[in-house]
């Protein structure tokens, strides 16, 4: 059976720059025999990612169809203590 999955969001807390991330992402896709048809853009310094994610969380389309996996800031603070 074949499945198609739509991605629409941001990669957050990534330790790679855009070019390195995309290279590894494409390598991972190809290693699984998958492809990607779409657009990717680096996030600019002018973009407010937290505000964009908040807008997505409030959007009815994403509430109904979306899945969110956000880092838990409280967890990171507890680990560093």
C-alpha cells in the first residue's frame, strides 16, 4: 500500500544550517526509497517562529488535521538543573 504525507511546518531546534539539513533530509528520504515534492525555505532572522507556531496552533485547519510535536522547554530546564 502506498501512502502520501503532507508536511507543512517548521523544523525547530535544529543544530544544522539549511544546506546541511536539506542534504541529510534528502539522503534520509532516498535511503528509504521516498521522494519529496514541495518547497523548502531557510528561516530568516526577521521571522518570528514562535508567533508562526502559535498561529498554526490556533488555526482550525491545523487543529483538525495537524499533528504537533513541540519541544517542551520545561523538560530542558529540569534536565539542566
